[in-house]
């Protein structure tokens, strides 16, 4: 009787506590109901959703066309009216060596992928409610060096015999703590196992696990697998040699003359070049000017702070640009064409300020007040190649600099980081006409801007002097591309950049 009384009292107390808890924490009821509803609707058929039509997803495209996410290949298409597409595969039809060229390009691309593709591009999905703690980003080691792996731990109740395993492909694991026999297996190997009935011991060892790179590679990534029971996680270890720092001394006065070198390329038109130099000297009397010259009868350009480099006759436009920029020793270089003319609005200090205070690599400005900016969109393709689209305009304003924008292509009046131009370079095979090709080569390597608060003038076309008119006529002949030269220009882009098409606005 007494036992029944105690049981009844405990039952009543338990019910009171339960109902009080529900009153104080009503969200428990809501969560229980939601759990039941969620569990009831786990059938995929109950959650069927219709995808929006493609014409309603254009807002997801950066250029307002069809959203291409999930497609296996880019398509050679016109984004909007007023554009033209160069389909490189069609241009190559009829070439006797077409298949041989395609095979060579394919082999070169396979070599490129082996050298440059990284396992870090793999999408890693974290498991829900995982008891594993591990680094998600920022683990880096130099080749053949060793590091402690931060953040490794297992959280949970554990069992009678707990086991965790670490697996790598490009390195080995070790521990820097002494352990009992049978606890750690696989030291100095690419698979390390830690076994113990006590998770605290396992976590203590995990805090002292090292990773050692075993191959000397400049840049690579090892995906490490971390396992406990049915749970598996992956995280990346970046293996790389930090690039050597290369600094430019701006001099004790940090003057424009110590920061900037003006570079240009001349061909035949010395009358234009001398006007340019005279205009520069009005505003920057001591700034260095470097000239690449491939004229047939070179004329010596006299004056202080001038370097003139003579090239073989008609060696070419991009070859001359390469030669000129290779001789720059300042932090920045300013590219100008030989027929430009400095004015009181050509304030180089403003362009220097932009590069000094932003992460831009190159900033352009108007010539004769005309804005010239284009956006480049790059999309991966299939075995036929990739796609590049060019549109007028800019991506967005440049923060902190009113009148400046971020874009992809600017006119031939720009200030740039010298080292960045060295890295991208100018392909010397483009001898007569080329511009966009340089900026295509710089996709993914150069961040480019444009500011309208600095301007340079353009010399007037036409000359009264008969002899100079003949020079201009001869110059113009070299500027024109015949059909074969235009085809060669497309062929080079097709092979070098592995493009199957290039779409741009009509000029």
C-alpha cells in the first residue's frame, strides 16, 4: 500500500513538471509538430517543385542573357543586338592541317591541365551533425616542410574502441607526443590511425598531429580525408613556395619621376613622336621616356632622360611593346601611342594614386575625351574550346574614386604595374594590328580600371608637308591587314587561348 502511494506521488510530480515545462517552453510543442510534419513529408514526391523557365532566370546572368550555370559547355551566341561572333572552328574549315592543329592544341591543353589544375577546385560538402572538427581553410605548408594541423578533434560520446583515420596523397602524418603501443599506427605514412576507448586521449593526440609534404612542387593541393565511425570530412592543405617579393624603390622623394616611366613604340612617324615628347616635357621635364623603334631608316632621338631601342625593320607592334616595357625599372609604366599629346589635363599623379590605393593592376583614361571600355566575359567550354564575350561598358564603379570604374579593356593610354605587364606580356606574333589580344591574355591575371578625370590629347590627322604625307601613307599600308593576316590572327587566338569563339560589339 505504501509503495503504491509513493508511485502515485512520483507520477503526479512528473506530470506537473512536464506540463509546467510545456507552459514555460511552448516552442517544444512547435518543434515536435514541425519534426513530425517534416518527417511525414520526406517522400520526394511530396516536395516536387517546378523549375522557373529560363526567360525568368536572366537576372542571374552577369550580362543579362541566358543563365548558363550547370551547362557542360558555353555556346557561341550573340548576347544582344549589334554584336558579331567569330566561330574559330568555322574559320578553320578547309585548312588541310585542321585535324593536325586540333590534335596539337588538345595535347597542349592536356599538359596545361596537368600542370595547373588543383584538387582544391573539388566541391566539398560538409556532413550534417558531424562530430568532426577540422580546418576548412587556410592550412598551408611549403614543399618538404612540416606543420601541425590545427583544429582536429572528435566530439561525441564515443564507444568502447574509438578509431579515427587521416589519409593524404601528397604527404605523411606524424605525432609529436609519445603514446602507448597500439594507439597510433601509420606514423610517417600517408594514412594515420589513432585508436583508444577514451576520446579525450584521441583529441589530445589530434592536437599534435603533423603533416609533412613529400614532393617538391611550387604549387599544389593535398585533400586530406578525416574519418570517425561513419563520418568523413575532407579539407585542403595548400602546398606552395611563396612567390619571391619584388619591390621597386620609389626613391627618397617618392616623386613621379621615380615611380613612372613613359613607354611608346614608333614606326616611321618621327614627326608625331617629337610632338609627343615635346608635350611630355612641358609637364614632366625629367620623367624617363623609353622608345622602341622598328623604322627602316632610324633617326636618333636626342634629349635627356630618353632611351631609344632600335629593332629590325617592321619587327612589329607587340614585339616593340615587349622590348620597351622590358627596359622599365620603375614601379609603374605609362603606355602612350606616338601620336598622343599631353595637355594640362594629363595628370599622371591621379592615376598613380588610384594604383597605390586600390588593388587594380592597370588603369586607363580617355584619349581626346572619348571613353573606350569593354567588359570581357570568359566561359568554360567543351573539347572544342572556351568562349569569350566582349561588351561595351564596365562591371561597376571603383570604390573610393568617383569617376572611376572596373572594366576589362581600355584604350592605349594606361598606367600599369610594371611587374604585372611583364607577366602577361605582348605576344610578338601580333605584328600589325592588335589590342584586345593583350587583354584576353590578361583575363584572370589583371584587374583593370578606368578613370575619366585624367585625359590625354590625340594629334590631328593629316599633314600639309608632302614628304610627311608620303610617310603617313607608307605607315597606313603597314597598318592594314590582308585576308591571310586576319586569318592568321584568328588562328593564333584559336590555338593559344583555346577558344572556339569570340563575340564582340561591332565597331
